[in-house]
């Protein structure tokens, strides 16, 4: 009888947990509080960022969740530069309706099943002042994929004013201030994005089964789109 009761309790808890939850965070919360909410969430949950400005960088996103802001574009994650605002490792991520202001989204390691849609990446500086650039150039990318991305979609985003600081022609041609930059893309789509005022719009090394369609790139300093190394079925 006790064993049966225990099994029923476990079954009830499992069924209850299978129903995904929405966890709301607000601008007045500190980064540690927001991080704790993410860490305590479960796969399938949605983390909803209420409208307002959040001053933080390096927020670690857990896999299997959806991170969404207010659909009117008033959810702003802000930093003054030199830091990726959100960081993700793993499989299963959706980020929508968030304005990244002053930094971008860092996708580390072999990521998969990532959807970055309907976001704005803006005002990302190349350095702290007119004489020097940031030591870590990857922090000046809108969406950066450092190892590989599989079954990933980066679409319907806006990348603007990513080149607010031109240090020199040589420096800016070789580092940073780029909308989408990555390595080893496979089964990935980059569609219907707009890029305005930046070094490069799209730049990646190596890939297969990649679709790039209906993107608009204007006011770029170096190259609108650059694809290097062995890329198949583009």
C-alpha cells in the first residue's frame, strides 16, 4: 500500500512537471536573482523578461528553455561594451523579442537546435575609447558561434549600429563589429535579417546545408557577406 501511494505521488509530480511553466523576471532584479530563476527552471519552461532595461552581462542561459521579451521591443538588455550579454552552451534554445544593447549573444561549444528570432542587436562598441579596442573581439559580435552550430535558425533579426567606433582601417577590417560570425554551420538558416552600419553582415568558416536568404545588408565597412573554407550545399 505504501509503495503504491509512493508511485502515485511520483506519477502526479511527473505529470505536473510536464506542464511547462512561465517564469517572469523584472528589470529591478539583480543579475544574481535572474540567474537563480534560470538555474531553478526546468526544460520546457519560458523565461519572460518584462519590458524595461536590464543592466547585465554574461547571463548564462540554460538549455531547453525559451527566453522571450515584450513583443513591442521594449525589453532591453544593456551593457557598456566588452561583454557578451547572454551566453549559451548546449542543445535547445529559443531567444525572441529581446533588444541586445551594447553586446551580443555568445553561443559556445557545439550548439544545436538554437532559434534566434525577432531580436535587435544594436550599439555594440568596438573599444572603450577612440584609441583602443576590447581585448576580446568576440564580444563585439551580434551572434557569435565559437565552435559549431547544427539545426540552428537565425532569422528576422535586426543588427544596427555595430560600428560606432572606427579605430583604423586595418583593425576594423580584421576584427569584430560583425552581425553574425561563426564556425562550422550545418543544417542552418539565416533568413530575413537586416544589417545596417557595421563591419560585416554575415561571416562564417566552413559549413554544409546552409541557407542564407532575403537578408538586407547596408552601410558595411568591409564585406557584406564572407564565407570561408569548405562550405557545401550553400
